[in-house]
C-alpha cells in the first residue's frame, strides 16, 4: 500500500480501526488502536478535533492560525502537517473517500 502523504489539500479521517475520544476514567483525550493506546498532548488534541473527513489540512491550519493569532502561520502549518503525517504513517489516519 502506498504511503499517504499529508499536504494542505489532504482531507483526512480516522482509520476504521481507530477511535479518538475523551476517556472519562483518565480525564483526557485518547487514541485507541488495536492493542495500543495513545494519549495525544493538548496541541495534538486541538488538531485532531478538527479531523472530520470533510475539512482539508489547509483549512484546519487556517482555523488554528485564526485561533492562535500570536503564532506564525507557517509554524502552525508545519507542526500540523508533521503531526498528521506521523499519525498517517502509524496507520491512524486515512485519506477521506472522495464524494
């Protein structure tokens, strides 16, 4: 299977076997994968909440740049793309189906 390359035009969704949710017991957001649990940091959670299978990475960056206007947009774009690429490489994210 070809590697998913995350770019500004990418529209991502969580892979079918991945669950991203707030865990009441731990009182934090978690990513559940088969036989694996990840606890993303606060910045990652803010990004992942915007991954909906409809919104492109560029639009996610724009939303975050507006919310955190004190941070340089290019730094936000790099951080968002790098983090999403890492999760895509781990099989947690997939490209959303067109249409």
